[in-house]
C-alpha cells in the first residue's frame, strides 16, 4: 500500500513539486491523460512522529500551492465524475479541482462553498478514501485507492488559503422572511442546516448545551487533527450570516422542544444533537477508577484543555494505557494519551485491521506515534486494587468466524486464551448510543430500539415540523454524513416555510 | 445572564448565592442541579444542586461549600458579578407524591439540596420529619427553613455543640423503629452518610432515596464520568439520577471514583492557596 504522508519539510516537497509543475505548465495545452497519470501523487507533509508525540499541534501541515496545483493536474476530469456520487453533499469536485489545476484558487473555494460550509473541517476529517476518492478513476487505474486524486487535501488547501487571507466569503442571505427556525446542536448537522435555512432569509436560532459551539468538532476531535481555531472561524461565518447561537442551553431541560414550537413560535425545529451517550461493556470492573469513556477522556483534553497547565480540569496521570476499540475515536484517544505523557499505549481490537473502522491515515499516524496494536484481542474484565483503582486487565484472544449482520466477520473468542496485561488506565471507545434527553421530554417523538430518532426521506420525525439529522438519526457516523442529512432537512424546512 | 443578585455567607466556607437565571428558575423542579463554569477556556465544569428558586425574581439559589479550585473562585465573586456559564436544570426531578410520612435526612452541605425536596414533600401533603446534621453548630445551615417546613425537626451535631450529639443515623434508626414506620426516607449528604443511612433503613425495609453528587464534565450524559453501579448495573448520575435507591447503590465504588482526581486537585488547590498567602504577604509588606 502506498505511503500518503512524508516527514520531509513542507518547503522541500513544495520545491520538488514546483519543478515538476513548471515543466508541465510549459506545455500546458498538450498535457495528455498519460502525463497526468504519471504525476507523482503528492504526499502530505506531516510533523515527524518524535516531534509531534510531544505537542498538540496539527500533525498534517498541508500542501503548498505548487503541490496543490500539481495534485489537481492528476485529475482526468472524467465526464461521469464518479467522485461526486461518493460525496454526501455532492460538491462539484471536478469543477473545483480543475480551478486549482488552473491556478484559480478563489474560484475553487467558491465552487466548494456552494455545497459545503465546512471545507476546512471536511478536508481534514472526512473519510475520503471510502467516499469521493474511493470512486476516483485515477485510483482505480493505478489499482490503489490511496493513489486517487487527494480531493480532501485539495479542499483543505483552498479552504485554509481563504481563511488565512482573512477574506472569507460570507454566503448571501435573502431578505428577511420573518419566519423562525430552531436548530438544536452546533455540530456538523446543525451548522449546515442553520446555514442553508438562513440563506433563504429565515431567522435561525441555534442552541448548544456546552459553553462553546462546535459539537464533536470541539469536544471530540483533538486539536492535532482539527485545530479549534478553524472550527471557531467556521462558526463565525455562521454568525456573520445572522444566525443566533445560544450556548448553555439544553433543549429538553432548559426548555422543552414542544415549548419552542408552541410558546416561542418557532415554525420548525431541527434536532442535530449527535450520538452523545457513551457505550460501556457491562463487564466486571468497568467502574474502577482509571476506566474512562473515550468521550470523557477526549472532552477533558479537548474542550476543557486538561493538557494545559492553566486548566482547572484535571487529567488522569496515565502511564500505561489500553484503548478498547478500532474506530477513529479510539485512534484519537490513543494519540491523545501519547501526548499526555503515557509511556505505553496499547490499542485492543477484537477483529483484524481489515475490519477496523478507523481511517488508514489515522491508523498510520497512531502507529508512527508508538501506539501498539493488538488485533483479535478484547478485554474480559478489569482488575483493581483494594482502593478500587485499575491495575490490570484480563484479556482474551479471538479468531474470525462467519460474517455477521454488519457484513464483517464475527469475532469468536478462543477458549482458554486468557492473559493479563498491566495497565493503569483503560479508555473505552466502542461507540455511542443516542442521547435520551430530548426523547424523554418530547412526547410523540418516535425512536428505534437504539434510541435513534426515526425520520422520513425528508428527515422529518414523527412530529410535524420537527426534523432531525446526523448521529442522532444515524448512530455514530461521520461529519460529512451528518452534513448530508442536515442539507436534506434544510431543503425540506425551506420548502415547508415557503408554504406558510 | 447569570448575574449574582445576592451573596450570603452561611457558615465557614459555605455560601449562598441567588443567581439570575429566569429560564432555569421556571423549569427547575426539586432534585435537579446545574453545571457551572467560570470562564470559557480553562475553567472546569462542576455540578451544584439547585437549593431554591424564585420565579418572580427569575433567580435560582445555589448553596456551596469551598472544597476545590472552582468553588474557591466562585466564593470570591460578589453581588453584581456574573457566572460565565450556567446550564440546567439537569437530572431527573424527585418523584413527589403523597407517601405518608417522609423522613428527610440532610448532612453538612447536603441540607441545601434537601431543602426543595422537603418543601415539595410537605406541599404534597406528607408528614415531613427532618433530621439535619453538621459537624458543629457553626456549620449547620438552613435551620430556620427546615423549622418552618417540617412537622418535626431533629438537629444533630457531631461534637454536641448544638442539638443532639449524634450522627444522623441514630435518630433515623429510632424513627424507623416506630410503629407505624415512615413510608419513605430521603438522605442527602456526604457519601459516607448516605451509605450509613441506607444501611440503617435496610433492615426495616423502608424505601430510601439518596441524591448522588459525583464528578461530572458535561452533565448531559455525554461523558459517563459520573457513572455509578446501582443494583449491579452502570447508571449515569446526570441523566438517570441524581436520585437512586440507596439500598442498591454501590457506595464504596462511588466514593473511590470521587477520589479519582483527588491527589492532582489537592496539589493544584494547595499551590493556589500558597500563592494566595504569598500575595497577601507581599501586599502587607508593600502596605
């Protein structure tokens, strides 16, 4: 499998790209598809592992302009544009990539923003390899999806360029209609919905339970993968559009959802509260001191900045850490533990790496930073000392059996394979259930057996005028899928408001 | 928002603050709590029970004891200052109905969260017997309020400086032994007190509710830091509680979890106190 990152400095790789780019541009009108296929895929310069283990700064440093243009020139501009089908918000990918290839970076960001308000975020955290880039003709022709055109990195490049220029284009807002919409949650689903509704001139109020807006992009995804200043900037854009954001407001508690409709005269409500209820394993010892949910561990370090000595929020002095799970959140927790000074970080996953839901890049990053992977392994019970503090875990080895309902091969425990590993901290990252706060206080709101809100094809719930999208509907998924649902809901809400 | 309208020192290290929060004041019910933090970037989030509310004035009453960095900083705020972030009301409200005789046991600062519950129990037509306790006379709070709402009030101090020299479990046991026995016991206070209240009522088979105050980050079910073992099951204090059946709570595990960050916090707190002393010394010197 191809390497997609490099530890060489950004200027080194940029200079190399510049040379190739100049040669190509010299015969611009005669570049053939064959030439394009020969352009080396541009590697992402990243902080070397030994450096980044000790800091909280972003790992991926971003393309330079020559790298971006060169990478964009790899695009064959296929007529059928399979990449667009892979994008949940259907960005005009060939259009913006071509603009980059032409050196018109401003046009590129304009094209992206027609469909996505969060390009700097999505360029960083979307799983492009299973979406747009999975379908890329270049990757297919080279028989390696990692050699597809790096659409996400190009998106990031133009978004960063715009942000750093200080001249962010604020999407146009039509004349005020006097109609009001409430959006619950300031994560990806809520932001997109709010923006799309606001564009039509409706008044939008967004409610956030935490003291800072951004949802999972603030409390969940760490600084080293998604700098918080970027999220803040995206939220600012929303505010500049005239969207009102109210923090420290938990709908269902501070005010009932039905009150928003009946007493506060909102014409529609969108629920984008996310999948905020961490799953535990229901095994012996999981409430010992030293056992955390990934949500708690990450919230302490991201939102509450426990890694900073200035913070009042304490973090647990973990030296030997076990992470349980194989998703992106597990990788985030493992890499956070490394940065918070753990001497050893072990990641346990009960299937094999093929089934791991985490992105390849994140796995690669975690490994480089020294995280030790144990596949086909799971915890059986947590062992504590007399003070109720975690000191070890009893684990079991697994093998793969027949595929289960998810299509992945079912892990089967190997009898008698028990073994003990000494750890002082365990972080459970096996996913989230739906948060019940709104459901409990909203009679008539239908949910499925996992607590996910049931919606129709327009994202409308069982209550007329109440819509939902993102993880509260999908279960734990991705930023971009949440945005996709927010977009559909916004369209339906705009349609509805037109009629009243 | 969240302007401090009134501040009263109730005893050494215990303060009462009435804070402007009209929405919380109108929505809150007995048994619920809030989460607050004192700035957006580096402050921690801590849960505090709502001791009372005034819907006319749009205020809620918080009663807290200085035990760590955040309560220390909070105690330094004065009338007219603002609490940056205040979220609530959180948790499930107490189930109020006419049970018959309800014994309300409050210990230390736990007397504060007990207050609205005892009040509501009284309003629902229950006979309310209150037992309030503290280490000594100076630390006893809300005596007047409890005198007003209770059919019977028993005051205990550990050192006998006021009321009866006893732990709250002593009168509790006597009340439980009476015929007919009380219908419900509610105990709020230090975990060790709630544990022994539950042990006291267990042989009498009297339903006992306790209100848990665990470590929390978000207070909305998102982090699971507040989880406790209740009847062998993992429960979240913030969304499943804060009240649970005292006979089912694993108090030992809960107390250990409460101490998870103790050493780190104590060090921070002591460092800060030292700093404060140094600053005061310097100020004195500089006259």
